[in-house]
């Protein structure tokens, strides 16, 4: 047995340099003739190396990569966070089969199945390649993210993942502050080609994680507070009113659900951040609606109102089953009304896409998921609840199903439910099956 192990290690030690050398020669050759293919091949090689060495590393990257909105021209285009999340989801399946699935994750997946069935009905009634693709995308954003989060925690990598997220968010927050200061904070900060609402949302979500689960990140308080101020300042610099208001909702959820010892540590800085962003959001909103002509015609308030009106009018043409998922990518609808674009209200979007059927499925899923999360009081589960509440509030005023910021809350939820399982804090421990790898962990098979 020992001889066999040594032989395997020797074979790997010989094979790895040979593979790397061959890949290097191929990339070097292609870099002259086909540079894009060379970069893609190098990326594939790096990912393959990471997976071979430590598969869970891909899952860990799913958190910090939420700040990257770059897209690859594959099919209709796929965002980098989606690629990483999809790979991590595939790898999480055998891992969770071995480690066991936290019962809370199973419960939320069952609630999502209601929404999944509703999506399937709409896809059958309004079939198209884009609708099938988007239904799969939304499933990965929730179910895949839950699996990935649980896997990260059960493999003991949650601290590394959260620290990476904290570092990236702090750097992005600082860049947003610098970009905003460059023009006197008169215009939204959108550095690195990031949309202001998107980067504002991810900064707010990350800030909530740091606020709700400081011990799970485990960095010195001075660095934690500095990171929170950088993220809060970056959020303010983006001028994203929806993200600011959603953050306040998330802070309120955290305050009323967390234990008092966690609440006391960060209460003052949370109040300062909440008061600052709420005041500034109110100021920006007042300035936005002060121009009555713009509010009726051209500014973001007007565009949102007109988009919502056009979307509701479209829903009324088919109130029971809507007109199809991802309808706003169909040129025919855009020709009907230029405001038939991606709606900035999650539930109005559901009505137009799938009518009452999809609306009920979405509502049942969210109410069911929240009811599951309300059973837990461990830090990461509370953080997950706060993030879900933040994201839902943001989805009432902005596009909801987007790569990165839509999956981040569910990754944290998966981590929180795994933490609850491992620590024996599940709502009904007697109903759970024990994992052979985690003797004290209530999990399901």
C-alpha cells in the first residue's frame, strides 16, 4: 500500500511539470497567432490546476468574483460569476453526497422547487432557447449557490472565502471613493466599468456579512471597521439609492435577529452607516424628483415608472401565464414599446413573464425560504437572512436576476445553514440524519 502511494506521488510529480510545459509551449505558440484563444486556454489550464489541487477553491472564488461583471462571448454571453458558480455547483454535487446536505438547505431547495415548477410551466407554454437558458440560470443562482455555500463551510473554507470577499470589497470601495472624489461626488462612481447599482448592491451585501458575522471572518476590529467604512463610503459614492435603502433594510433585519453580544460590537458603526446612507439616499432622491419635467420624462424615476407601466400593460394581455420568461430580449416587444426592457421590479417582472402562475411561484418560494431562515440565530444564518432581505428590497427598484449579486446572498445562506447543522442548532435536530464525516452535524442525504 505504501509503495503504491509513493508510486502515485512520483507519477504525479513527473506528470505535472510535463503537462505545464506542454501547456506553456502551446499558449506561447497561440499567443502570436491567436492571442484570444491563448488567453482562454491559459485560463482553462489555471482552473484545471486549481480543481486538481483543491476543488473547493473554485467555490471559494465564487464570493470575491461577484465584483467582476466581465462576460465571455459564449452563446448569448455568460458572465464570469456565472461561470465560476456553475463550475463550483457541478463540483459541489459529489462533495455534498460525501459530506451530507444541511437540512435547512434541503428545505429551501424544496421551496424553490415551487418556483421551478412555475418556470417550467411557462417555458412549456412559451418555449424559446432564451427562456430555457434563463430558467436554468435562475436555478443555479439559488440552488447552485446554496450548495456551494454549504460545501465551503463543510470543507472548513468559510473563513478564507469571507476574508477574500472582505479584501476585494474594501479595495473596490476605496476605488469607488477615489472615483467619486475625482469629480466632487457630483456623478455616480462607476469604476472598472461597473454599473453603479450593481457595485452598490454587492458592497452593501458584503457590508452586511461583515456586520452580522464578524467572528467568522476573524480579522482585528480596527481592520474590520476600516473595511466597513470603505464599503459604506464606496456605496455612497455610487449614488445607488436602491442599494442604500436595501442596506438599511438588511441592517434592521440583522439588528432584530442577531444575538445581543454580536449586536453590541458593531451597533454604533452600523447606526452611523445606516443613518449616513439613508440621509444621502433621501437627498439624492429629493434632487432627482425636484426637476418635475425630468421626473415626468427622462430621469431614472421617469424611466422606472414608464417601464413599470409598460410591463403591467403587457401582463394584462395575458394575465394568467404571461408572455414568456426573458420576453424583453425579444425585439418584437421592444418594437411595441421602447420601455419593454428588463423591469426594475421583481414581482412586476414575474407577472409579465409568467402571469399569476409565476408570480405565485415566486412569492411562495420567497416566503418559504424566509420562514426557514427565521428558525436560525447563528451568525452566518442571520447574515444570510439579512442579505436575502436586502436583495429582495433592492429587487423592488432594480433588476433582480443578475450574476453575482443575486447568488451572493444564497451562498451566505448555504454557509449559514451548514454552520447551524455542524453546531447542532438546526430547528428540529431530531428529524435530521447524521453525516458519517461530521458526527455532530445534522444533515440530510
